[in-house]
């Protein structure tokens, strides 16, 4: 047992001294990554391991594009998805360092006067920290549905007031656009865009020249990893592009492992850079401390999960505090990073395949080897099972076959018209050759067939980051006096883990 200065710092001792344990784990890491890639079929991966004062290892494995065979190296730029969140929290901690009047407890509406959520009390009292701890009450998926349809950040943030909230500060609802709102509030108070603020406060000072919050910058990087969607168990293909600019603070950062190594070193150094204070330790340590229970234990022998401001705060089996975050795009990216401050150790893993648990497995394999001298379990298999649902299709009709006598209850012309939702805007239903077609989004660029299923209940295929191949959902037309008056897109009318329909996916016929 290694005893700390306080009893709650006591941890199970390493199996050998720290330097020997890290060296041994680093020696095994390349072959373990090769094995994990082979088993998972993910095309490519990059990794970095650091302590506060040294980059211990960087490397690339596999290919950044299956169609070209171009190799991944330590300079390859990846979309890092939700690993953007702790980076954004670091940027805010730097802003708080520059302006001590700004804190995690600052009410967001004082920084962004136009802020409005569905509840006036929440609007007046919600803080920057509430948004970053996912305790705003905005349900998981709130705003993501608009992003999938092509709406920009301004539209999405201005329509969050339409979303029914879950209980404020007492429920954890992982919200991309909640966190984005907190970040935008701070940027607005500085008279900057988020993109300007990120570059000025963190990327440029730290020399993170391959890091950006702009999708255009990612695409223009000559050495960037292409997204690979998972089409079948052993088949990853470069089919999609994912533009996360609307949620840039929550999921829009692109970077390589060299730059992220620099960022991890900053955190392990308590905000110091080259021996000098760069970020005040107070706002940084608050961000890296537990702020809300993120997952409640199902049984008394299970540990709950916690979340800080933009990062998971947990513990390893041996008792050491871990700071971690994963990122994933169902269209073809998965990332993970973990810091173990007690060991002065950090590891980041970036991949260009849809989430199957590979980056998390590699992180755990390495940390197991350091802490215990062996793998505590088959992490590739364990994480693969844990992430199985991330690649599942969505929609109330997914996996079902249409009735053999599927038919509408009226001619197609009966359903043609313009329908509106205060949240989603306009749904246009047209008809050609007796077939119905729907169009959604700011430019009606999201189009889909509406096919017979059972009378006034029809079917359509939702698409986007949150509706992977195989998704299928219902369109329910309702009548009054015999005429169609509303169309409910069921997929857009509910949020994950919330039983009650949101009401947002009900479109009222205008003509």
C-alpha cells in the first residue's frame, strides 16, 4: 500500500517502481496496439504517452484512409469528437485566469444577454459551470437533432428555449449544445468567436499548430484521417463526412497526438508551462474535480461515476484518481484520453473508425500494464461489448418489416403540404408519381421518402450522426374533420432515456 498525506489518497502500490513499470508497459504497447487493431478491424490509430515534463511515446498505426492506403503517423490530424470537451474546459480556465471576475459560478446570462431556456428560473440562474457539468436540464440529444438537419450554431442555441427541460442541477444530461452554450457565453463576453478565443488562449500559446475548431481546417490538412463508418462486423468504410462546427466547443476540435501530448502535459503540470504559471490552478482544478454524479450505481457494490467541468473524474481499481474523456462519431471516429495524476502519466488514443471501444481498450491495456504488470481483463473484448449499442440503428421501426399489405389510407395528394414546428422549422411534403417525399432543414437539404406502412402511419429513414445505417422511424399523420392537420416524425419527437415524447417533432399543417 502506498499511503498518501491523507487517508483518501492511499492507493494499492505498483508491482514495481514507477519508472520500470512505465518502461515495461511502453515496450509492450506497439504489439498490443497491433493486436487490438487486428481484432477490431479499425483502420488506423495514433497514440501519445506523456509525463508532465516529457513526451514518452508517440506513434501511428494502420491507415488514415482505406481507399488510398495512406499511413497514419504521429502528425496525422484526427477529428477528436467529444474529447473536445476537456480541451474547451481548459480554454475557459485560461479565460478565467485572464479575468478573475469570471468563474465557473458566473451566471451565463450575464455574459450572453440573449440566453433563454425553457424555464425562466433556469435561464436566470444557470452558470457556466452548470453547462460544462451537464446539469442544465437540457436532455441528452437536445440540439443534436437540429445539427443533423444542417442548422448552424446560432439557430440551434436560439431554439434551445423550445426544449422541455429535465430537473435543473439534480440530473445529469450529457448535452453537446449545453456545453457549447457555456463556451459561447464566455466567448461572447470577450467579443470573440469561439474559434478566435480557442486559438488565442490555448492553441497558439502552446504551439498546437495542428489543432483547430474549424472543420474546413481539418479537411485542408494534407495529413488527416478520413472517417470510416462501420458497415458490418468486420467492415469499416470511408463513406461520410462529419461537420461538427455547430457544436465546436463540445465536439468540433481536430488535432494530432503531438499537440494533445502538449495539452496533457499542461494538465499534469497544474497549469504550468515551461516552469511558469500559464493557467491559474484554481479554475483548472475545479474543472478536474467531481461536480455531479454522472452514473448512479445499480448495486451497492458498484462505484458511481462523476463528471467535472468537461471531463470524467473517476478512479482506477487500485484507487488512483483518473481524469478521462472519450469522443465518438458514429459516422467514423473514436478517441479517448486518460490522465493519472498520481503517476504523472497521460495517454491519448485517436482512431478513424466508428466507436467499437478500441481507444478505450488501448488506454486500459496500457494503464493495467503500468499499475498491475498485466491486463486485468480482455479489454478489447470488454469494450467491444460495451460499445455495441453505439452502432445500432435508431427509430421505432428499426429492424421491423413493413406489413405485407402496407398501404396508406388515402391518396398521396392527401398528405402533400407545408408543415411547421417551432423547433425544427418547415417540413415540406411533396408527391411525384404517387410517392411521397419529405424535406427538412434550413435549405430543405435533408430529403427522404415517406413510404406506406399502416394507414396514416408511414415510414421514413432518418439520417445523420445519430441515425446510423438501418435506422427506420414512423411518420404519423393525424386528421381533424377528415383532413390531415399534423405530421409527427417519431424519431424527432423524443430524446434518449426519456419516456415522454418531447412534442418537438409534431409539425402542424399550414397549407
